C-alpha cells in the first residue's frame, strides 16, 4: 500500500456515503453482453499472467524442435519431410493441451470464491462458463498460431497456404471448444487446481502420444494401430493435415466436428448443472 | 428494533445436510429492514451455510426463506438483484486489478461501459484504493483487500448486504474503517446481515444478534441482553504487595461478589455483573490502602457467552469445519 503517495489510504466516509446514495439499479445485462464481459475477463488474465500462455506454447515448440531435429531424420528420412508430417499434429497437441487450463481456471475460481460472487449476480446462468470459454478460444488461437509460425520459420510450407493453415487452426479451435467442457466438469468435481491439472494431463498426454501426431501408424503393432486409428485425436490431426495440404479429408473433418459436438452435448449440460449446484 | 418494521429476512425451519453432517438443523430468523443484524457463532456452527441459503447460493433441504419479500428458491433472481455478498462468501478476483474487478461487476450488473468505469473510479476514490487501482488484487494488503471487497458489493447499492467476517485478521485501525463503512451503509438504508465470531464486533455494529450453535439459533436479542446473560466479564487486579492478597480478596468478595486467586501470587480476579460494581471494588481496595499495580475489566468473550448459553465451549468439531469449507 503506498500510503506515502496518497493521503487517502483509508475510506473517506463522506465519499462512501455519497457513493452508496448515488446509484439507481440499471436493467440486467442481456445474456450475450454478460458472456462477452466474461470473455473480456479471460483476456485480462492473459494480459496479467502471460506465463500461462508461455507454459502451453513452450512445450509444443520444444517438441517441435526435438522431434524434428532429433528423430525427424530417422522417422521420415529427412528433417524437412518429418516437419511436413508432424507440424499439423503438433498444432493439434499444443492447442489440446491448452484446453486443460479451462478446467484449471474454473477450479481456481471455485476454490477462491469468485464463482460464488458470479452466482450471486442476477445474470444468465451459463454466461460465466460460456464467456470464459470464449476467452479461452482466443488463447487456443494464439497457441496454435505460435506453433504454425515457428513451423514456418523452421521451413514448413503448407501446400494450401495461409488459407489452409487458418482452416486447420479453426478446426482445432472448434474441437477444443467442445473438449474444454470435459475439463470444466473435472474442474467442478476435483478439489484443487493441481488435481485438475494432473488428471487432465494424465488423460490428454497418452491420448496424444497414442495417435498419429508423431508417427505414421502403419508401422505400429496391430492392436495399437487399431486404437490409434479410432483415437479422435488422430482423426483431428488427419483433418488438420488434409486442410493444410489442400486435400480436405471430408470424413475426418466431419468426424472431428461430430466428436466435438458430442462432447459438448454431454459435458456442457453436465457442467452447467454442477456449476449451479455447487 | 421495532416490532412492526417490514422484515428484510424471514426464515423458517431452514435445514441443510451434507451426507451424515447436519450443517443447519432448523433455523428461524426474523431480521427487520434497515438494521445490522449479527449472526454470531464459532466456525462450523452453521453460519456460513445459513447465509449461503439466504443468498441463493445453495438450496435448503427443507424450510423456506424470504429475502426482501422474495422466496430464495422460487424467486432467486429477484433476491439476487437486491443483495450482495462479501468476504469468504463471494470473493473478488485476485488475478485482476482492483479497478478491473469493479468495472467487471459494474458491467455484469448492467452498467454501460463508460458508466461502469466512472463508478469504479468513484468507489476506488471513496474507499481510498485509487493509488493501487492498477495493481493486481493479490498484492493488496489485508485492509485494502477488505475495502475492495466491500466496494465490489456496492457497485450497485444493495438493499441487503451479507457481510461475512469483515474484520477477521485486520489491525484495529483497518477494523475501524470497515465498521465506519458498515455504519454508512445502514445510514443510507441498507440492511446488513453481519456474520462474525467476535462478540465485540456484534456489540459495535449490531442492533440484534442471533447466536448459532450446532445448526440452531440458541439465543436471540440485543447485544446488551446477551451480555447481561453472561455478565460483563471479569475484573482483574494485580497488587503491588502479594502479602495483602487475602485481605484484597475479602474486600472484593464484599464489593463485587466473588473473588478468585490466580496462579500469579499478586493477582486475583472477580466475576462481575456490571462495571459499576467493578469500579466500586477497585475503589474499596484503594481506600483500604492496598496498592494496585494494574487492573482491567474484560468483556465476556464469545467463548464465555457460549459457555453460559450452551454449557459447552465454542469449539469447532473437525467434520463441520471441513464441511463449511467445501460446501
């Protein structure tokens, strides 16, 4: 507290009384306005705690460098060939890792009592959840952009150009929006932000590695290959790859969108119900 | 408290259980509008759970409550429009600045962007937080944080405010500031439900008090009535000459009514029902020429009130505490 710089480090009772007396209650905000306000709150957090963004972008960049230069030659014959294969997958991985933070930040709000403040306001009930996921989507887009830009710096050139890259990015962000609700449920059920982080990564980490993000599943043993092929993360990576290559794989794209919609259909209502009853 | 004032809170038979634990076991409350009403009790007594029901954060398992004329279950939004919460009940966001917190709440309450900013600045100024307006709340001092907390709950002036443990952990100066703000709110017509563990705080602010223990209201009345039921506390005297203690004890027995020898060979104390008698006791000692090193009259603590009202100490059963934290 900088008492030295301001003479008023305490409340000014007369001013407090004026402030108390001076308000008329405005009409309630509409649902959209409330949700956008929560989105703004999410943006402010990115501004204040950029480390959060760093966490989720540094890891993929590390993986990108490591896999490309360490294993790329061995896996794909040359580093540049491997980069072509793996970059869309790393895009998927980095953004999906970011979704865990949706659950972590919801749990933080819950344990700090901020959720109770929001629940005590006369606003559209799902506004805080939708709004913060809107904010998160911006974060997803930033994380994805970082990966693509680093890839381009390393020599990656999507055949479908900027449009292809943007389409893939949009694909991942939409999928992440659906997946986020899973972590929101975790965030509402578990005790601490740390527990959410552990549980979240325990799920997303193996799922990402047991996919076609890093290697072509053709070389895998049968049962594993079967799993990798039905893993939604593989399908999403295939969809992104096809979009960036300029040869859109309609099936992969539709299946990815359907999975995202399915996740949202199950976990969104569950989230709002848990949120309401906490 | 006038009998015919409209009631701000009217609760009958509120019950809330969590698994095996009964947090609130049937609470009735009648709080008149325009006063500070204290809910006094130790941790785990059911205070927080009761207030969370009244503030529409959780639904009662049975019983009903009307807040400012609206049912807390069926008309929850109408209640939410007119109340606000502070402290542990509803926190400000530590990862935003003080100003951002107030603008955020202004927007969520329906103020337009410019109006929300102006209101935030007005409140920051009035609460003496302007200098730290752009700092993250997690870097605030305890007193400043508490003021922001209260400022956040009057972005739009509520008709009823739940003030939860407003001065726990504050130094005396910050505590007085918080009390001043509470008085200002009441002077402007807001009703305050004050949740506290301190009898002194209830005494300072509240017009009426309900004492809660094990999920029930065990006593109700004005602070004066409550204190009268336990006496004003004890007179403590420390003598210059320990040898004269028996003589002093006899004098106090006569003047005050009781005397207890303390482990310190120069000290003794007397339970008393009113401060005039305590003063008389001190005067008697002086007249007898017994030198006094120092003396004090203490207020009955919540523990003593509890002991007097319930016959058991105001301790917190561990299971109930856990429940209050997680509910």
